C-alpha cells in the first residue's frame, strides 16, 4: 500500500491516510506514534460525511523504520485504506510551455529563491519564445515543434522527451494545446494546469476580450489536476479579483495573468508538500 521504503534512522515523514471512516481512528493512529516515541509535528483530519470517508495528514519525526511503521498503521486502519508514508524531500517536476511567460517566470523565480520543495528537471516548449528565459536559470529547455504534425504525433515526441527525466509532476505553465486522452492517461494525477476562470463560458483565443464585452465584474484563475475532460479535473486552488468599467480588456488580461501565476504557484506548493488528497473529482486540501 505504501510507496516509500525508509531505513531506521532519524526522519521526518508525512503520513497520508484515506479510508472509510470508523470510530477511534485518530486514537489508534496516534497511539502507534506514541508507542514508538515519535513526535507529531502537525496533524490535520477531515471526514467527508456524505460518503463516510476519512482523510488525515500527519507529519511525524523520530527514529524509526518506515516499513515497520507502515505495517503497524495498516493493522489499525480499514483494509481498503490508501496509506502513504512519504519522506519529506524535494519533488521533481517538468514544465510544458508555449509563448506566455508570466506563469513560467514566476515559477522559475520562486524555484531559484528556494520557495518550492522541487527540482525543475526541464522545460519543454512547442515554440522557442521562452528558451532564453529558461536557460538564464540553467535549466534544460527542449523545443518540440508541432508544425506539420498531428496532435498525436506531436505528443509522442513530447512524451519521449518527458520520459527521459525522472519526475513526480508535469506542470502546464500556460501550455496552450489541448491534450489527448492518451497523453493524460499516461500520467494519471500527475499533470497540473492553470486556466482563467472564465471557462467554459469564455473560450478561444482571447477570453479577456469576451469577458470585457460581457461586462464581467470579477476575473480569476483555477489550478487543477488534468483529466481527459477538458478543464474539469479536481480543483487545487482558485482566486478572484474585482474589476469594473474602468478596465479595458488589456487591463483585465494583465490583472488575470497576475492571478494565474499566483494561483498556480500556490497550487504547486500545496501539491509538493503533500497537502492535497484527490477524492473523485474533488480535492481535500490541508
């Protein structure tokens, strides 16, 4: 059930439990930590009452064997539980981009400043526009042109480059191509996207112009996991800001880009710190 093997040593680990709700779960789990002289650095739990599902994220530290801890936890939680014992370490990510620089630039700066528990393995673009920006941060950039290629053939080339790297997540930093179901299914629950919150009402090349023409009063952004249903995957983070009649569509676009990059960075921080449980088409975020 667990996916990490930890030798007996001083560790900080994140314990993620997703299971059927039952009486005494918190007590039983905490007792295991107490009996092994482990310190609970933080703990959060939630019960989805409509379906009777229990979610718990606990950070513990101490001298212990991960295998032994995992087996002890499995003995006290329901048999159908999903349990993860995860070493607190940097995750590896690959970014896909097109031409817009705001989301990518924000991630690169935060990464350089050490704000993310992540190592950026590479950036892949279907245009060369952002190559110089990426290379300033000493990160590999791969140009995979889609010109004269079908979507499927282009994706195969992109996947070939992606699979050269070890990674935990693929981040679409304003990657302006619709992914096929085959691509998405190859990386289940690993692809994170950002889009303006006008979808699906305002789709196409210039949603901000459409929003301006409709006289919208708020604009925003949504970060979500990617599924084969376009822009309908489990939502990780969202935000909105007010606008008014003094904003033309270019002002809206500028403000919208600021929201997009901040929401994407917040979503990444949550995912990289194992604070997000996927539950059907929703998320539980601690």
